[in-house]
């Protein structure tokens, strides 16, 4: 179930500031109590502290005490999770690190109870009313005019197409999580084998057709940032400084490749929807552990594969959203077996078989992957319909890709971004 968080910003409001002052105090007390007594369930904390809170803030709607406690529980849980993670990573903490003993609440925020929260959508403005006091005659009114990208979500919400979770409120922000249900996958009419390679995705559609998606952008970005890391680390001996540079470039590299993989994934989803096929992909498991301590060239190769694994994850998420069936198969020997007679083949670029087959090895792999997927048919739980999936795709993508031009999105060459595009053009 994909979740979208709608974030709205508003001008500081006196009533909300008062409310958050009160909630902040309650949250702080609840966090302190939870850590002192080693109890972290909302229910237990509320039971212990509710009378005190009512005494302190008798005018507030009683929900706020409850929600401030829930906020505190969430803060404590997140804090404990961070601590566990740090411990698992090894003794990375320094002695006397005060910050790790207690969570600090930097920005006050609180969950909003649904019973104190009313919203209305008139096609242009989203009006939110939040009751602060018990029997509040004058609730806080916030009016938002959603950005066009948000509008479709708000409209879907108003139509009742999605669930919504508890909003969170801070001094100038309101965040409303929307949860959209997944479509059930449709029964596939055909299979689409996708073979991932260093510089391309090779696609074979069983019903007829094959194509190659050029993904050379990703190794280009990886190489570029490798180069920059090297350049940045030159002459530096402090491991911390080196790590900082690596972190920075790691993040940049991820951002760039992610945006690219999103576009590729969308295109594959569209392909599957247009021919009613199931996507068959390689099941690449246990890669990250193999990266460490490998020679540099090997590492780059594996890193690229790691990127592909993230892409497959992304593709899977999208497939779930749109109800496209997806099959994972073992990729072993897929580029060394003849897709016609099953003979094992050798060769670097072109494979030749005794049965007369002559084909590029990537194309062979895509065919074999599709074939392996066929063995897993029929799929379970394919109750959805192709029509519904297509409708959803068109509705979402036409809006996100700019008013009905989604056909262009899938027909154009894959997008390249910024400096690497120029580099790619120069080498092409
Ligand atoms: Zn053969």
C-alpha cells in the first residue's frame, strides 16, 4: 500500500502555538517518564500520566493528552531504534556522549486525533478545522490551496479512494498521510523477460518484440563520482575527512541514479500494461555483502549491479501499485543456454548454437528469463483486471508527466540529467 504524505505549510498561528506549547510539555514529561520507568507503550504511559495532564491543562480537549503521549512513545521508539542500530554497528560512540542518553525534542510536533480534525475540499481549497479546547466554539481553521501535484491526491482522498492516517501538526506544518490501496495483479497474457546488464536492460516480449533500454547513464554517474571522490581525497590523510567526501558523493550518486531508475521502471510498467504481460526479472540476492574487499574494477561492476537491485526493488513497488504481475527467477546460466534447444553455449558477444541459432548474449538471456518465468505460471492471486490497472496508470501518470503527455514519456529516449548528459553526448 503506497503512502503519500501531503505537507502543508501555514503562517504561525497563536492558538496553534499555545497548543503546541502545551503538547510539547506533555510530550517531554511523557518521554521522561517512559525512559525512567522503562515503559514505552502509549497505553501504559497514558494510564500513569493522564490525571496529571488533565490537571495541568484542564481546558484542552482530552484527546491532546492522549496524542501527546502517543507522540512521546513514537519519539522514544525512534530513539531506541537509533540506539540499537548504533550498537549493532559497533562501539562507534564516544565516551560521555550526552546526546545518546536521552532523546532531545528539537521541534515540537504532535499527532492530531481524527475526532478533533475536520476537513473539507471544495475543488480549490482544502479547509481544515482543528478543535483545540473541549467543546471548542472557535476551532483553528487552516486553508490550503494544494499545488497541482497534490491536487490529484486530495481529489482521490475526497472521492474516498484512499485511507488516511493521523495527521501530524507542528508550529508551521501540517502533514497528512494518505494510504492508497494496491490493485490486485491481473492475469498475464504474455511474459516480458528483463535482463539487466551493465549498460542496458534487454527486454524480450514473448507475444512478439524485443528492445534494449540504454542505461549507460548509471555507470557514467558512478564513474564520475568515483573520480570526484578520488580527486577530493587526494592529499587527505584524515579518515574522517575522506569519509565525509565519500558520503557526500554517495548521496549525490544515489539521487541521480534513483531519478533515472524511476523513469526506466515507469517505462517497463507501461510496456507490461500495454501488452498485458507479466514482468519477469532476475532475482539478485545477497550482493552487498560481496562488495567489500574486492578489487576496484570488480567493485564498480558489483556496485552497478547493486544499483540494479535497487532498481528492481523500485520496479516491484511500482508493479504492486499498478497491479502488474511480477515474477522473479534465478538468473544463473541464463546467458549460456540456448533458448530454442537448451544446449549450453559459450561466447563473449554473439552466441552460436548447433541448432542454427545466432544471437546476442543479452538477447538470449532476456529470452531465457522469460522462459523461466513461464514455468511459474499460472500465478496465484491474480484477481485484478488489466483495464483497471491501465486506468490507474493513465490517471496518475498523465498528471505527473504534465497533462496528458504520458504517451510521450514512454516513447521518448530515457532522460539523462545534467553534466553526465553532456559527457554522454560528447562520447556518442
Ligand atoms: Zn540451440
